[in-house]
């Protein structure tokens, strides 16, 4: 089997999964565009939770370092 026939075989064999992957990516990006406000809100919510957890963790660490524990 030479390179050209292998290339032809692979392009036919993979055309379905590649097409499905592209369609899935297109659908996902379209979903994100339609719901970008919700996506941005959830991102901000996660960042806030992360920042709050960091502050509480640092406060606990500072308290234990200062007062022993």
C-alpha cells in the first residue's frame, strides 16, 4: 500500500468522525454564544468562590501561625 492509497483510505475512513467532531464543536460554540451572559455569570461566580476560599484559607493560616494551633 503506497502513501497515496493510504491517504485516500484514511480520508474516507475518518471523514465521518471528523465531520461529527466539527459539528459538535460548532454546536458548542453556538450554544456558548447564545448563552454568553449565563456563561460569564457562572465564570464570575466560580472566580468569587475561589477568591473567598483563598481569603478564608489565608486567614486560617495566619491565625494558626500567629496564635499557634
